[in-house]
C-alpha cells in the first residue's frame, strides 16, 4: 500500500492519534470524519483526518 494514500485519524475529544486509514485523495478533497472507538476516552467519538 502506498504511503500517499494513508491518513491518520485523531480523536476530537482527547486529540490522540488512534487509527490509520486510506483514502483516494483525487476523489475525496475534504477531510474525512469517522465515528470510531477511542481506547483512551473509552467512548465512541468522532475521529478526524490530520495532516
């Protein structure tokens, strides 16, 4: 898997990077926001794409 398709997902509550994912940057121009489980907060929270 190429590194230019990889993105990091950061928790909006505790600001920690928990997940890595991939996206097609040619078709999706906006930042990705997913609702995932944060093991540090112990809740389901929004995780947004970081730079």
